[in-house]
C-alpha cells in the first residue's frame, strides 16, 4: 500500500505543484491519476520513488516513510515507465531492458536472458533485441519501456503516460496488453494519464485531479460514471454526451464496459472465472472474441444453409 499524507511540493522557483495531497493506493491493483497538463501528476508519481522529495508531508510504502529509505535503492526496486519512453538511444533494445539489473550487478548473460523473456511478456518479437530504439516503431518503443519497468520484478510499477505517443489503435493494443499483464502479475500499478477513457479502462481506482493536485473525485470507474462529484468531474468525464449509455463488450482480455460512442469506459472488477483454456477446436462459437472470429463463425453458419 502506498500512502500520501498531506503532501505538498513547492519547487525552488516557488511553483506549488501539489498542495495538501492525501491518498491511499491499495496494493496489487491499478490506480490511475488523471488530470490536465500541469496538474501535478508526474510530481506525485516521482515522490513515490524519491525522484522528487516532498516539501512537507509523508509518502509511505507499507507504512514506512520513503524519506528514510536511500533514494537510489528505492528507485532500483520500483519499476518506472517514463513519459516519452525514456529509452537510451545508444543502447540496443536488450540492454535498454536490462539497464537496472546490470546496474545492480546482475551478470550480463543472466540480465540479457531475462530481458529476452520480458520481450515475450510484453509482446515484442525477440528478433528486435539487437536493434536501437530509433529503429523501432513508437508502439514497440513503448513496449520496451514497459519491459524495462518490469525488469527488476518490482512490486510497484509507476507508469507516466506510457502510451501517450502512439496512435489510437496501437494505444488500444497496449492498454489491452497491460490489463492482461496485470491479471497475471498483480503489481501495484500507479498509472498517470490525461485521457479519461484510458483511466476508466485501466483503473481499479481512478483519481481525477484538478490543478495543484487537488482531488476532484476518486473511486471506481463505475462510481465516478454513476455519480460525478461536481460539474468539473461531469465535464471531464464527458457526461451529457451520451456517455452513460454503457454496455458490456467481450474483448480478448475480458469484459470491458463501453459507452454509447463505443469508447471504453471501464472494466468489470471482481473475480474473473478461471477455467482451463480449451483447445481451439473445442471453442464454442459464443467464445469467439475477436471481430475476425465472429466474422468467421457467421460465414460458416451461412455456408450450411
Ligand atoms: N522542476 C520544476 N521546477 C519548477 N516547476 C516545476 C518543475 N517540475 C514541474 N513543475 C511545475 O509543477 C506543476 C506540475 O508539474 P507536473 O510535471 O507534475 O505536471 P503533470 O500533471 O505531470 O503535467 P503533464 O500532463 O504536462 O505531464 C507545473 O506547473 C509545472 O510547471
Ligand atoms: Mg507529466
């Protein structure tokens, strides 16, 4: 569990980025901080791994004030996926992913073997391992960033607009991938975005921020959608644009709540039934998940008439 207790951050030039911010971030779930540019999201995220120290107040991990933990050690055991991927341009993909393990003294061969496994985890072809970041597409670069964040097998993963720089389709794939990963890994994910659709899709808990890190509302996507706290939240989530006409759509990664415009508005929380994966030939047509599968099923049906 990560706790912010009455945290304030005033930068040396006098800018107060965050003022009296308190929040509890539960373990093993995804909390999304969402708000407009400059509202203090990156500042808040960086206070968790001490890249920024608060001017006053306490940030605690599992009850321990992070101010008492050496910053370098803390940063090395907390995964951090930076705004704009933050890859090292002169290092190959495999070594970018292995950066922190190499820094902490893991032998090179072992760190690289682990990096290759992580490429599988985030859906990157191992054939890309020897390329430099500039030789990858934007979406591939973002996946490398996620793999690097996971390389130390952290309990906590901080993600700062990790999918900001890609087109909507690739972004959607990356989001689906993160939902799948999180189901398998169960990390404490703190995810920053300015995109409310992304926040509702990924967050177990969504925290909508105003300037100065003021919390406009926090809750599950369903709670916020059902009962926006004020006009600011209502405008921010686009209520009044038909956004409440929610329905559930099956996706490859499970049920997603979508709004009247077909945009993702959240995911269903609670236990997901676990059953052994059937062989493809045993799949009933109702289990078809992708549009191609659905199209295939109906084409087959048409052929028997
Ligand atoms: N090092 C710094 N020195 C002075 N002011 C800063 C510094 N870093 C951030 N700020 C200011 O603090 C405020 C919050 O910045 P922050 O980077 O946390 O916002 P953000 O919500 O992450 O924005 P964005 O969505 O644009 O990334 C802004 O007004 C910003 O200009
Ligand atoms: Mg930022």
